[in-house]
C-alpha cells in the first residue's frame, strides 16, 4: 500500500498551491491530505508548533499506523524535521519541492539575515503584506498558469507577522533517519538541490518556475509518485 501523501504548502501562501497535484494523485488511487496552515501566524511565537498541529489535524481519521510521504513546498521544507519528530506517525519519505532545506542539526533560521532585513522594511505594525505583493508584476505574473489560479492563491494567502521569519526551527536528531528526496523546478533553488545531493538524497527535476505544481500538476504528481516509490524500496 502506498503511503498517505501529505502535501504541505508554504505558510507564506495557501493550500490551493497543491490542489491540482492532489487531484492527480487521488485520481491515481492515492490517499491525499492537503493541510491548511493559514492560521500559523496567529498568536505569539513560536510558530512551528502550529505547523505540526495543522498537519496533525488534517490527518485525523487516518489510521495511526499508515505511513506518510511528506511533500513540502518552498518555505515548508524547513518544517520537515519537526513534522517527522512530532506527528507521532511513521514517515516513509520526505519530498522537498523547490524548497529551502533545514540544517543538518541544531536549529534552522527561517530566512537569511539579509533577506530578513528586506522583509522588516516591508512590515507594517509587525505584519507583512501577502507574499504575492512582495514582488514586481513582471516577476510574479509568470508563476501562474492563468488568472483563475492566481486569484485562488491571492484570495487565501495570509499576512504573516515578521516574527514568523525571525524564528528558529528545531532539527531533532530523529530527522536524519528518514529517506528524503528533492524535486527541483529551477532558479534560485539549484543550490538547495546541490546541498540535497551532497546529503545523499534522491534529486530530480521538473523544469519550471517556483509554482510549477500549479502550472503542470500532472507532471509534478507523476514525478512525486515515482520518487516516493523509489524511496520506499
């Protein structure tokens, strides 16, 4: 039996980013869960426990012994270690998709110091504008397959507190024993893919821009299935 595919969106955006891939995986006979992390920025830090709670909530009703394949896009990749440690369920693989990598041990900063300064300049009363408003139109428009997909993303994306990007996320030792893969779309994540390769992970590419799972969900779903199957053998 294949694992439950848990498609985790970056807290900077929303679950619609995985809807097309989820539909393709379900059509292939897979059990698919797409947690919503839209409330992660509510309240005070630390924020990472809310990521774990959001994924755990979405898995309610699935048998505790069912294996999971955690599929994490972009900023969500940083939460893979705490999900493995705290979900209390067997994880057969973690697949990071055009994602930031957690540190190998210790804790992980959510963003680099220079980018954190850029974000602080964008914040108003401690909160950032929605992610799609951070970029020039020429940069953001090509990410979407059509106006409907863009509207779905912008309708749900949150305004996160700057404190979300100031947090550090623990890297529990249990993380090191999980089979991992990295699916690269393209720039600027080549360095992360190279790091994944150095760690001995399975690394593959479906060429595209950062939201390519919305552009070609069939190709991305097919590649994720193949990678998850390889990591279970």
